[in-house]
C-alpha cells in the first residue's frame, strides 16, 4: 500500500540461526529508515483487547511480535488492509499519517515497537475524522 502521505511495508531483520537459539538484531538507520529514539512494548494484553486506534502526525514506527501473534489493521484514508505479525524477525513499518488498530492478541503475546521519536501526545491523531482532515490538508 502506498499513498502520497502514508504507507506501510514489511521489514525482515537478519537472523543468526544457531542450535543454541536464534538471534536477531536491528540497527537504527541501517535496517530501519530512521534512528531509534524510543522502544516500548505491550505485554499482559487480554486476548479481547483492542489497542491503537490512532495515527501520528510525524512519528514512524516498526512493530514486531516478539512472542505470540496479533493483527494490525491499517487504514491510509483510501484503502484498508490487515497484517498478522507472528515472526519475531519480521516487522511492519508504519509511516506517519496511517491509522492503525491492533487486536486478536494471542495469550502471552509481546508486541515491541521501535519509534523514530520520543513520546509526544501532541503527535497523536486520536479521532478518525481528524485523521481524514489531516490527510486532506496534505493533499492526499
Ligand atoms: P497508546 O499509544 O494510546 O497505546 P496503544 O496505541 O498501544 O493502544 O498509549 C497508551 C498510554 O500510554 C497513553 O496514556 C500514553 C502512554 N504512553 C507513554 O506514556 N509513553 C509511550 O511511549 C507510549 C507508547 C504510550
């Protein structure tokens, strides 16, 4: 999916396979199109929980399922799609101005997010109507 303002794409990180266990690493600016300013993770998520439900004005993120699985529903203002994350080395890059919702967490799932900026509530767009207005203002 690719629009004038927002897009998502899958990112696959290196995996060092070893009988002692697999190792994956990530370098900001190398494997990701931004330097990592913040890492946060979701855990103890009830299986019926719904997370997200917002877009960002500037923030870029890559989302991983470090354990278990969950669904991310994507809305760029024109098209919708959905992704299932379940492989710890495969993340979903989400640019600015993408509406995302996350649900269907498996029991014990851990979601890790690498973010381009530190936390800033002013960067959130939490109302879908405001999201559509923001897209119109950018000419999408
Ligand atoms: P929010 O981003 O709305 O969660 P999600 O999109 O996963 O459903 O954040 C939930 C709360 O946590 C909200 O009060 C803001 C706070 N928060 C921080 O203080 N720092 C952070 O880095 C993040 C991601 C959230």
